[in-house]
């Protein structure tokens, strides 16, 4: 999947609650931020092995989606520090 594909999913499925886009190196911060803006019901997201997603994009995602229950980041480019 690419940024273009993820943005199409985000815009076309605003009530999406679960998404697994693990192992998608074509995904970047740009589409992750758009995903957060358009899928307000998203509660489960797997970004494992998505090496082009930064910690900053993850912080924006978490801020925009307070109902997030599960966020998988194994072997991704992002690091999140829990408070």
C-alpha cells in the first residue's frame, strides 16, 4: 500500500474501526495524519514494519484518536514513550 491508497481508504471508509497496514513501506507520515483526520472511529491500527512513519506522526495520530485501543508499532520507524 502507498500513501495514495491509504488516503483513499481513509476518505472512503470514515467509520473504519480496524486497519492492518503492517509491512507497508509506502506509508508515510502524510497519510497517517490524513487517516487520523478522516477515521474518527478507528480503535485498532497495526503499523508494524512501516519504517517510514515517524514518532511525530504517531503522536498526532494518538492525539486525534483518543479512543484508540490498540496501536501496534513492532519494528516500525516510530518510537512512542508512554507517560
